[in-house]
């Protein structure tokens, strides 16, 4: 079974930083594309950042320059470093994984709450 477990969420003031972690049980972690999504109350779930098996990264426009996704294949962990946080970043953040570089997301974590106070 594939399991993704997020951690690192919490309450932070505007302008602060948080680092989210996602520990994956995936045996062949290095060949998976990993991503972060978020969902705020009353809003659609949106893609935040992704990292392919080759290490290429993509970001939601509104987080470019502030968020950085990275991965440690040896630790089977993907990270989301979030800097200069804004209240609009408040959401539940989910880790996701897929085998294909492009395609449906196959696995999801339980989510971790990020709250940015003003």
C-alpha cells in the first residue's frame, strides 16, 4: 500500500515561513512525480507545486518566488518550503503522487493545515 503522510503545518504570521514534509511509503519513490495541492474552505483544490522524477519543478503562479518544492529520494520525502506567507495561503495542504509525468494523481496524503494570520 502506498501511504503519504504530511507534516509541518501550523499557524504562522504573515511574512513567516513553514516547511511542509511528505513522507512516502512508495518503494519506487524516485520514479514518481510528487506534488503539493491546497484547498481552502469554499474554494477548489488547486495545484501548488510539482517535482518530476527528473527533478523538474512547476509552480502555481501566485507562489512562484516564495515556495520551493524539493525531494530527497534517499529519504523518500518531498518538501515544500514556504516563505513570505500570506493570509491567502491559508489552506489544507495535500501531498500527492503519480507514476506518470503527466496524468492523474494516484495517491493522496491526509493533509496538513496551514494557517497564516494577519
